[in-house]
C-alpha cells in the first residue's frame, strides 16, 4: 500500500512529512513509499512534503517545500500522468530543491517549492484545479504556485478566483494581467536563457555576436520557441528536434530563408556537430548515454534538471571540456518575475515589467561568478553553482 492508498483507506485529506518529526498518522510509516520519502527529504534537505488527497474526485497532489529560509517557497504546479507514486515523489522533490538553488543563486528573497498533480484518465479538469486551490489555502502562503508543465495562465486565473475571497495570503502568481498578474513567464525565462547563451559564447569562443554559429535546440515549447526566435534574429544556424510537427512548422516559418535550418530526430539531436547544444524540453536528458555523443563546446538551455545524475554527469561534461551553464541559474528568469510579483503584491506596489527585466539581466553576472569559481577551484560549473547558492543560503 502506498501513501495515497493509505490516505484513501483512512479518509485522510492531508498528510505532512517534516524532516525531523514523526507524521501525525504514525502507521503511515508502513506505507511502501514512506521510506523513500523520508530518505530523499533528508538527503535533499527538504523542510516539508505535503500529500493532499480529495476523495470526492480522487485527486492526488504532492507539494514539496524545500526551503523557506529566504522567504516563501515558490514553484509551479506540474500536471503529469505518473506511472507510480514514487515517480511523482522524486519529481516534486528534485524540482522543489532546484527552485531553492535557482532562487538563491540569483539572489532572490524567496525559497523553493513545487507541486505536482498525479493525473488519471480524466486529465486536467476544473474540479481538479478547484481542489488544488483549496488545498493551497491550507498552506497559508508558505508555498506559492505558478504555471508549469500542464498548467496555463488561465489555470492560475481560475485558481485565484477560487482563493481570493477566502484568504489575504498570496497563494498564486503569474495570473493574467487582467487579474493583476504578470502573465506568461516564458518571455522572462527565454530572456535569461538567451543572455546566458551569449555569455557562454563570449566565454568559450571570445565572440560578442552569435551570427554564423550552429546551435542544436531541443524542444520548441513556450520557452524554446522564444529562444529560437532570438537566435534566428541573431543569424544563428539552427538544428531543431521536437515531437510536435506544428511547433516545428511555426519556427520554420519564422526562420524562412534568413538562416540555415534543419530538423533532426529526437535521438539524433545529441550527436549534431554544433557550437552549442540547448536543451529546452524535459529533464534528465544529459547522462552517461547522451554526453559521450555531444559534439559541442557549450550546453545552455531552459530545461529543468537536465542532468540525470547531477554530480556524475556534471563531471562527465567538465572532463569532456564542455562549458555547462547550470540549468537552475540560466532559466531563473521566470522565478525572478514571480518573486518580484510576490514582493509587489505583499507591499501593494504596482507590478513593473521593466524592473523584472532588469532583475533577469543579473543572471549573466551570476553565471560569471560561477565560471570564475569553477576555474579558480578546478570544479565543474554545476558544483560551482551549488557552492554559490549554498553560500547565499547561510
């Protein structure tokens, strides 16, 4: 019996797991997933993991609160049809920890969190979002959500409408501008990734301009598409990989005859002869199978958790002489926007997009700090980024 099965059997709505405290329902320790949850919490340093179960609609949510040391934990709500409960737990714990390091590495006064909804055959429904919104209120502002894989600005609006009359705590950000939010965070993330690409190229090739370079870009979702447009405008030759043909056609139409453009298969993208590889899809794609295939000098992209095994795979990249821009730093544009929106809401200050872009521009300076630590201490850029983030968490 896993944790959600335990909750269903006992009609339990909420279970909190704290790092150094026994759970209130003590016999949950016999659930099959429990040992792994506690082990990962200790290893990754989580403050709290909360399981929510709505028996009326069989909705299952997990919220990971990694750290509130610098402020409330912020992270998106991810909707995914996980194969098993442990997959959902691993995802939420890794992603929430990444949000802490992401925020600290770019010096934001917020912490790291994440939420996942374990989808069944019904998929996303208004009832599911309403259920999560009401669970979110219970966390009293310790965790603030935004959009992620499977959720949209419209979903944030829907949840805000459910929440706003019930609490004065900030629980949701990145709603539409009509609701007083900042809207889709993708442009801010893409802006930071683009700046990180330029900094990496300057660092490795000594070039101020991207024109004439060949970049292999994986994934053309909201952020990947925005990054691709910026690269095309700069005269970069693009090699792209994407599952959805409509997304490929969209960027191909934008490119026209301005630059070199070709499409390769999902597995082919790793072995493309290029200057820079930019992962902008899901995580875990850099590992001991794909890294040996890479024929580039730089890896810089927006995807979260790009390294399947952070320590081992960052070392593989480092030894191969590939300059890796740590994902949790280069893609921090979205969370920078969310953090500033939270600050504005808490202090009743009007949201200012220009101020956000100024904050996102600081990502490059933080990446320079990481490159400097990496060179000085002869360690991978990933280890250097962790070191910088941990210094700022003290």
